[in-house]
C-alpha cells in the first residue's frame, strides 16, 4: 500500500511540473489590470507552484504516519 501511495505522489508531482511548464511566464506583466476583451489567466505559475508544494507536503506527511 505504501508503494502505491508513493507512486501516486510521484505521478502528481510530475504532472504538476508538466502543468507548470505549460503556463506561460508573465514576468513584469500586471495581471490585476484587465483591458477590454482580455481575459485573465485561469491559473498562473505561482498558483501551480503552490499547489505542487502542497502535494509534496501532504505526501511527506503521509510517509511519516
């Protein structure tokens, strides 16, 4: 069971990395200003990185139980 949990965790971390690569960088762009006809990104790199960290933390907690 522990092996299966580790595989799931590893797959989730890999997938988060893949999603992070797909999100375009927006360095220097102000995303708090929306111009007409422009839609803000649904997910930004910081949100994906935060989600990845949360997955890793949960996985680490699970291993200690």
